[in-house]
C-alpha cells in the first residue's frame, strides 16, 4: 500500500546496479500528494537473510523498508523511516570493475595474510568462492598460495583472467554453465560443467524452480509420510498383540488333555489343592503329570474351566489368524504407500498418492473433507531395452493397478519378491531375451524398497497369472507360475 501511494502512476526512469553487488536501485519519477513532480528511489538489497527493499525520497531519507532494522537489531546499519539511507557497506573491498591493470590488482590484494582464494573473495566485489576457484584454475594457481608469493607473470595472468570476466560483464556475452551442485554465468572449467544452451536468466529460472519444486515436494510429502508412519506403528503393535494372542491360544489347545486327566483321576484330587499329580492314561507307560488347579473350585469345575479355555482357543484361532492376515495385508499396503511416497519425484504424483489414501480410508476422517482430485492420471515410466522391447514401470499403487490391469494377458509381469515396489511390464508375448529380462528386473529392484540393496530377488511371470483378490487394496496382487532372478538395482533414464 505504501508503494501504491507513492509509485502508482510513476515512470521507471533507470535501473542501476551497485558495482557488482547484489543491490539494485530503481529510479522513479512520480508526483507527491500536492501533484508536484518528485523522484523516488527503490533499492532492492538481495543479501540472503538480510535482504530488504527500501523506498527513499529525493532527500535520501528513508520513507520505509519492508524489514525495519532498529538499533536494537543492528548498531551498524539502521533502516527506519526518516533515517538517511546508506548503501550496504563494502568499503573494505575494491570494485572489481575499477581494476585496470595488475598493479591495481596487487594494491587491492596486498598485505593479506590469507590464501589467495579467500583474499579474492574478501577483497574484491562480485567474486564468490566458486568464481575465485574458477579464476585460480584458469591461471593455474593453487588456492592456498599467498598473494605475496605470486611472481610478476602470475599477477599478469590473474589480472588478464579478471579482465576477461569484466569484458563478459560489459558486453553481456555470458557463457552459462551447469553442474550437479553449481551453476554460473560463465564456463566453469575447473568442474565437469555442461554448457547451458539458453540464457543466463533461463538458467537461474531453472535452478530456482528446481529449488522451489523440491521444497514444495518435501512439504507435500511430510504430512502424508507422518500419517503413514503413525499407522505403521499402530499396525505393527496390533500385529504383535495378535501374534501373542495366537501363541497363547495355541498353547491352550493342550488344556483339553488337562481337563480329561482331571475327570479320569477324580479320586486322586484333594479338595482345595493347588495342583495334583495325575496318571496320564493316554500314554502307553502311564506317566504321572502334574496339573495346576484352582483351589476355589472343585475337581469337576477345574476340568470344565480347562475345557472352556480349550474350546475358546479352538474357535478363536481361525479368527485371530484371519485378523493377522488382514493386519499383515494392511501393513504391506502401508509399506507400499511409504515406498511410493519416498520415490515420488513430483508434487502431482504425491497428490495422486494422497487421493488414493483418502479413497482407501488411510487418512484421518478430518482430512477427508478436503479431498483432492487428480485431473489427469499420471503415466508409468517408459523404457526401451537394448533389443527394443518396451518396458513400463508403475510409480504408485494406483498406477501399478492401472498398468497391470491394462497389460495384455501374454505380457510379462515383474515384481520384487515379498518387497514393496513397482509393477513392471515387458510388452509382448515372446519370451524376453536375457538383456531385456535383466533390465526389467533391475528396474523392478530399483523402483522398490530394496533399491539400496544388492542381489534383490525379482519374480516374473506372464500377466495372465497375476490376480487381484476381491476387496484388496490398490496394487495388491497374487500370482503363480513365477520364476525368480537375483539382480542389483540399476537406474535407467526413461524414454
């Protein structure tokens, strides 16, 4: 609103950069409240967490700043309305554009006790550590050499390298390049950098957008991943309890014998006793067996108590086994969601996984009210084997399901053995050649939870032997007639 008040309708006259600093001054011609012509300056200081935008009047007084800096925050540079504006201090550094020969360069770097790499960054404007390393590489100078050790010829080479970069700046004839971790407006000869075919601004846009996309992707994943981890912990505890219940019931199956021995040895049991040594008539040598008793019950009641526990175990074991199977399937599904989410490389794919979670009741009820829709289902990854066979790889449970359902019955289907991962399809009914099968298996291993492992077992069979059980979650299948190969995960670039 402040900028609208002062700059709406104003004309932009000039944009200046403060030397090679990341400070831009925008000169505007506008009108004050009385309609008089007046010039304003808007200064953008791009300095990391200290970045700011300041509006200054014709008398060099600050009208206001996006981030006010009172004396309590900084005693070096105060930014408050009414204060005289001063550009960010860089008096201790020499403007690189003003270095005209090697004598100027020596003067700028003289008396430095630090190595040449650090001295260049601290003494000259516009030089980052990356650019300083590039200058040293171009002049064949060691980064840890001290300025006082340079010979006259070395000073001349260093100045010539700086002069070449100055001319690039003056003529705007940049040579943008890109590495895995760095990028610059000039060719980075000391790194394995690729020439960027477009403009420097295009390169900055690309790198910036990648950073934004990475942040968006991380934020999109975090909430869903937290929900999945909580549910995994809950289901793991449930499975542990169910397995404990099953183990106890399986032990209780032996209690029928205890009840029968009590009834067969009633004459040997004393009232209110805690145990009795009974004859086991079911064994050929008639061994004696000690049976625990409840002293508050008579012998027949103790026998009935054992029979009830036996009967409860007999009837309960199939139910608990079914519960264990259900919990195991839920755990497998949650693990597949976790694996898909970890491997998701785009926000749209994360949103598709979120929709799947909502459709299958994985998300808490309060989150279902804001269901997201995916306008266009994502496509599987597409690869070609060395022999030209088409290989398709799913990236989420919904994608896996669509891929497997749409495949021809004679196509070949692959999946890591007992490990959450992607469905992989080799198109065509012909038995895949060795290189195609190996590549598809390597892809199945890479796009699975075992991507960091080695010798990963991968099952393969024809698509017609893959079935989806009724009521099972997305991507869950059973299959037969499979064979297994062991491969190391390998990343291939999709077509």
